[in-house]
C-alpha cells in the first residue's frame, strides 16, 4: 500500500512546441503534496548552502569543507530516502548520464586505492620508505604521498558531486530551475556589492582578516582576487542571461515591430529592468576591480559564447540581437570607466604570467615521474617541492599549480585525471546538444554551456575550480543545464 495520501497531480500534455530526437513517449510527472513540499524545502536549504559557501574565504578552509560536506550530503541522503519511502522515481535517472557517472565513480574508486595501504608494495611511492628510514620506524605506505590531503580532496569531490546531483533532480522542474539561477544571480550580486564596499572601507582585508594581497583589489570574501574574479564572472554571465530574457519577454509582450523595440527596451529599463541592469553593473565593476586578467578574459569568452548560442536560432536572432548589442556597449563602457588597474597590469605584466607558466612546466615534468599512478589527489603542495627548480623564485610556497588540468594529471595519474575531466566535458556537451534540440527553456542549457567554458578556460591559468565556492556554484548551474537539456516530452525518470 502507498505510504502517502492517494491524492496526486499529473502534469498534462503541453502543446507540441519542441522537437526531440528521443522517444516520442511523454514523461508522466507524478508528484504528491508530500513530495512537492519536501522538494521545496530541500531546494531552499540547497540555495542557503550555495549562499553560505562563498562567505568563509570562498569556502577554501577545512571548516568550510566540513560544513559543506555535511550539508549537501545530508540533503542528498534525505532526497534519496524520500525516493525510497515515498515510492517515487528520480526526476532524472542515472541512465541519462551513464557514461559521465561511470567515469566519475571509477575516479572515486581510484582515489580510494591511492589511499589504501594494502595495495602491492611496487605501487607505493618511495617517499614512505625514505621517511621510515629517517624516523627509524616502519610507516604504512600508499600510492598517495599524503593520505590526509588525498582524503580531503575526495571529500571535496564528493561534495561537488552532491551539489550536481541535487541540482539535477530538483531542477528538472523548469520553474524551480529558473528560480535557482535567479537566486545564484542575487547571491553573486550581494557578494560583489560587499566586495566593493569592503574595497572602500576595509582595504587590505578579507572579512576581518588582514590580507595584504587584497589591498588595491576587490576580493569580496575570497582570499584570492583571481578566485573571486571567476566567481564574479559566473555571476555576470548568469545575471546578463536573466536580464536578456527579461528584456526579450517585455519586448515580445509589447507586440511592436522590430524597428520599434529599441524604444520598448529603453522604456523597460526605467522600470523593473533597472534593477537587473543595476545587478549587471555591480558585478561588472567588481569583476573589473579584481584586475584579474584570466578571469576577465574567461568571462568575456563566456559572454561571447552565450551571445552566440542565443542568436543561433534564426527565429530569435532579430528579437535579441539589439538587446545583446546594447548590453555589450554598456559592459564596454564599464570596462573603460573602471578598468585602469586591469589595463595597467596587462601593460606591465603582459597577457601570459611567466611564473605560472614555469610552475605548469615543472608540474608537467613531474607527471612523467608517475604517469599512471599519480602522486595522490590533492597532494600538489607536497609534490611540487620535489621537482622545483630555479625557473621559479626560491621564496614563497606554492599550494596550487595554477592549472587545474595538469594538477589533476599529477595527482590522479593521466588515465584517472582524463576520466575526471571527460566526465565534465561530456555533461557540457549534453548541455550544448540541448541548445540545438530544445525549443523551450533554452536559456538554461545555453547558460550551463557558457559557464562551463568560462571556468574551463580559466582553469588553464588558475585554480579557481579548486576553490569550493566556485566549484559548487558551477556544479549547481551544470546540473540545472543538464536537467533542462532533455526534452520535456521524453521520460527521464529512473
């Protein structure tokens, strides 16, 4: 017998407004009042978690890792228990993302093996034997050169996967999906506004901590300006997408010919649209004030991709082209007005940072020392000193490779590192495919594709995806994009 009241609602067939290459069978979405209420509660706790994550130094601290791991894993457990106890299906079944899921689970298993002390001795890193001889005692050995760091890396990876899974399940409902990106936009605006205020009132501080590297730059609650630059870039693309959708809808409501739509956009800008333009302006100023060359370039590329995907449909091209042009001009004006520091850094340091390039080169060389087994996920800080040479200044301690790809290969090995990267790439391609096959809710897969490329490019020159606030926000958007990349006319439950 059912464990819940028999009253339920069934989604009615919608007009045939989109085509799909999938089966013609329409998904029957059956939700009970109890499951609706539970999903709503989970959703708002999910949003609160995303809002909290940037606060404590961008969640780049053990206390933040622990809180996020507990919060998001608990939400996943509650959701999965509800699936079992309420006898309902997942909104998006695992079969819809089989290949990325299999690759990801293999990586998780491999990280567990890297930390295992019962694996064959021939696979263990020789540093354990060396350390044991120095200490005069036997030390349990493993592939990982630092099992504590690898365990922390595993926790962060599982936390990111939890955020993706929650977003995938909760945001199959398009209304909830749009609500999530709206809340992410609001959160990003709030942190950007705080960053600008702190820049004026508390220079050289991150929160209440003294941070000399923040003096002269906007870092908000992040310790590193480049990491906040990526976070602000994500927020800027999301907020621009929301503003574009709003102005497009208002222009369509006006029902005026294309040549008169400029007047409609100007009129709308003086009403509720002013708030959305204000949000775009706040984030854009904060981003430029980080003076992060990589974050700025990656954001501009993300905006370009979103604009390109938005105008790929001939039907929508004329409707949105004028709005995109106006938005681009406003962003350019913001850059010119507030970009002196950024232009100065580009003029002084150039586009390519020689030190970061040297670090990446050294890291690539270290990969050849253990290409298959790796050194243990998350162990760069211990591995880099083994290979450091005079191409990098002798002062300073490098905790990140400033290239997430080579760091993944170094820690996981080439095969497992490729699997982890491939799992994200395949999900991004699923979103990209959704921009071509869907006709409804197109903004969401377009947005996820653009954000994926933004963080993907910036990861070539920095470590922003290794800052948890950035990674969790990205995973939330990617999960939403995947959930909305599949036609509403096919069954995705599982």
